[in-house]
C-alpha cells in the first residue's frame, strides 16, 4: 500500500497511451520503434502491477480525505482564533461598561450626598431671628416653627423624637440629668452654638437639634431609628 500514490495514476495513464501507440506503430510497420515503446510500457506496467485496479479509487479517496482534514483543521484554527478575539473584545467592552456604571453610580451618590448636605445646611442655617421672638410659645406655635426649619420628609421623625424627649416643651428640664429643651440637649449649654437665646427661643433649639441629628446620625429619621432601638439618641 505504501507505493500507492497519485503519481501512480499519472504513470498508468502514460502507460495506457504508450500501449496504444505501440499497437498503432505495429499497424503502420514501425516495428523497431514499437519494440522500444513496448519495452518501456512493460517496465511501467511492471511498476503499476502492485496497485490493483480496485484500490485506485481508495487512493483518490484517501487523498481527498486528507485534503478535507487539512482544510477542517485550518478552519477550526481560524474559528478558534476568531472566537478568542471576540471573547477578548466582549470582556473589554464589559469591563468598560462596568467601570462606566460604577463611575455613574458614584457620581450620583456624590450628588445626592451634596444635595442632602446643602439642604440640611440651608435648613439649619436659618437664624432664630427669622422668627418673631415671643415671651412664650404654645405647642402649636413651636411645631409651626419646626415645620419651617425641618425638611418636610424628615419632620415626622424629628417630631417623634421631640414627643418622647420633651412633649414639645421648649423649657423642659430633666431633673436627674439636667438635659434641657425640646431635644433635651445635655448639657443644655451646647445649644449656645446655635444662638445665645437657646433657653427661651424654640427656633434656636430646633436649629441646634436638627444640626445635631444630621451630624451624628445622618438625618432625623436615622436618629429616630437609633432612638427606637436604644431608647435614646
């Protein structure tokens, strides 16, 4: 089987042609030339004798199969390379998208924090002098002042704390600790940072209490969550 090759087909074809030439030569009287051709043909025929006629199709089939295998291997290699390149491109695009999303989320969080801080600053920066000073205030009046200072979304939480701490009595004093005012600052003198009239002006106390809740807990609602868990803030 090792001598089977495509070249064998070429030799067989040449031999057949030569053999035909020999017959024609005999018919025309070219005896000497025909003898030489016949000898060459006999030699070639001897070389082809090892290849049975039935196996010639197998040789051709094997050659075609080998070509197909080579083409398939090349196609697989190309497809693999394309797939790897596509995977790298997809991974890079995904990484870029994730980075952009993370940056966007961080920017939005920063903007929300800045807006929250600005709002808290605006609300707490209102001076107590923005409200008429009175010799005394009713609960309704104190609550009305608080609604003007505390952000609407935080008012109920702020109110819950004040309800528990002083029942909206801006002159409330804790007999045992000395805590004073609406939000029961301890000591009461802490509220002087919001105004010298902290003992008599509920607006000053509200301003200080809102600032305290924002700075210590993040917001009145966060302070209220802590209060519910601990009974104090």
